[in-house]
C-alpha cells in the first residue's frame, strides 16, 4: 500500500476522501487480520457528486479483472507461442475486436516479419494499429504492420490479400458474438459467421496458407441460439475441409479442385472477462451510475477467462494441431453471474442493497432470460477428449459431415437466407448442427415484421 496524489492504492482498490467510511475485510492483497479503510461517496449519491464535479467517473474504484477470475494464469510454452508466428507473415481477421486486438498485441511481440490486421471497422482498426505502432516504436520492433480495411464477406479481396503478402498463418477472429443481437438478425449472423469463415478458409486453401486457426466458442456446443449454431457450422466447415486432400471449392461453377496444404485448427472457449458487449463492462457502467446491476436469471452460469490468457492459449493451441483438430481450453469452474455481480460490487468497495440490507449501495435485479440464452454452457459435444502437452488445452474428437454433404447443406442454407426464409434457415441449422435445439418462436426482426403484415 502506498500514497499517491492524495489517495492510496492497494491491489486495485482506491480510496478517495469523500464522505462514507467502510472497513474492507478480505480485500485482494489485504493480509488476513488486517482492515482496509476505504472512503467514497455513497453510490445513491454518485450522480449528484458527478454533477457537482466533486468526483469524476474515472475516480471510481476500478476492479481488477484478474481478481474476478479467482485463479492464476498458467505460464506459456515459448515453443508453442512462436511456432506459427516467428519469422512469418500473419493475418488476423476481426483485428479490432476484443480477442482479435489482443491476438495482435501478443503476435507483435513474437517476431513475425509482417502482421496484417483486417477489420471492417475503420475506428477499431485505427485504434489497434495506433497502439501497436507506438509499442513497436517504443521497443524498436521490426515488424511491418499492415492495417487493411475489409470484410470477411469479400472472398476475392481475402484471396488477393493472402496471395499478395504470401500469408503463412491466419487467425480468424471476425464474428458476430452477441447472442440476442444475432437472434434478432439471423441473416447477418449466418452471412458473417458462416459465409465469412467459408470465404476466409477457402481463400487460405487457395493461397496455400500453412496454418488457419478459428476462434470458436462454448456456445457452439448443443446450441440453443443462432449465434452458437453458426459457430458450430463454421467448425464443421473446417473439419470437412481438413479431411479433403483436394476439395472442390464451394460456389465454384467450374468445379475446380484445390490441393489442400492448409492445417485447419479450431479453438473453443467460454466468455472472456471484459470483452466488448460482455457482462463486466455492463456491470462496471451500472456501478458507475449507482445501479442496479441486471442479471438475467439467479441460476445462470458461464465459463470465464481473461482476454490475454485466452489469446495466449489460442496461439499455443493453434501450434499443436495436425489438421481438423478441435481444441478446448480448460476454463476452470463455471461462475454464477449473480456471484460475479456481487463480487464486482464488493471489489468496488461497495455493499449490496437487498431486503436484508436495505441501506446497501447497489441492488441486483433479475430481468429474465433473453432469446436464445442458456442457463448453462458446455465445452464438449461428446466425451472423447484427450490431454495435450499443455495442461490447459484439451483435444476433442467431434463428429463432422463430409465436404460434399456439407456443401449441399450450405447451398440450401444460403438460398433460404437470400429469400429471408427463416423457418427454413432454422430447420437447416437443426439438420446440420448436432444438438441445436432452438427454444421459442423465431424472433428475427424481419421475420416478425412480415408476419405482422399478413
């Protein structure tokens, strides 16, 4: 603990001299038997303090995301980190996103000759490349950074990029991941997550890329939502392509065979703490405004991992694949979201307002499960899982569909998407994705609007 410009810091907890004194027992880094006094404005008055200029949003106590996880990260294996990166040309799709940007940060330090960053968001791309350029200059790194505005929906551009720079390794992080948003926008979810993966994988195959790593999700396991089913379908595409020595490219009317030199790998993990659109930034914002914290269901659980840890394990898992491998990251024990909310409140130096404690600072409200949302997530479809050389990475043997069969399903699916036929889209996803059990009616906005007109 030390003083710093009028306040002290201890393990991420920050004391300010405002009004209310609280004794903090068992705070992170606070030795047993010792008390830590934290002074801060009561959250019910935070809005008044902010308006009066007596406290800034930035002064509110920051929660260390690692403290929420409650476990230490496992040290990385250097040989696995460098295998697909050092001295090579690397492309990251979705480079401006939460996982994509962290992959870029770590790849930069692993010695590639070139790092290509592809994203459709101009602002996100500008933000990450500016950060990397500053670090590269500060640490005298010789990596050539190439920010490329573009979409994984554009197969010709993807192929041109991979051929022009002779890409060795692709990390495919571009995807829509927000479950309710995709549930309401089915066509966009299918096009981005399925067609985007198909385009990127086939471009890699055509360009002779050596390594292709798909960032997948635990929501692909027995999904109840469109997002999860599209991610499982993305996995199925790579599994099928991996087993073809010379596949016929999907959508190629000339039926051109392409010799397969690409090693396709999938890495599946749960939620990452602090990613955009996730529960941690939401809770943080709700705490800043005095609450309440909103939780969909008292029993809902999720697997969690920090963004740096997830990206590091993705890189290592991608180095171990032989082709068609589905790797699953050991996410530890599932976390109850209600307990996460409670922990964030406590780590912020606040108390929970409830029937038992009506004078508490922040309340928690239950809002009900959203469309497509599950109470529990799983990481494995079957039980066929084996250990790898890394203690936190397992290899799963999952069923797949032959490429010729899958191409037929994809063709029918895309026809249904083009025709805004969401009942057929749902049926085809059910036929193709094992365990896909959508619950409730179709809530796509376009589908509902057209039904209301009839």
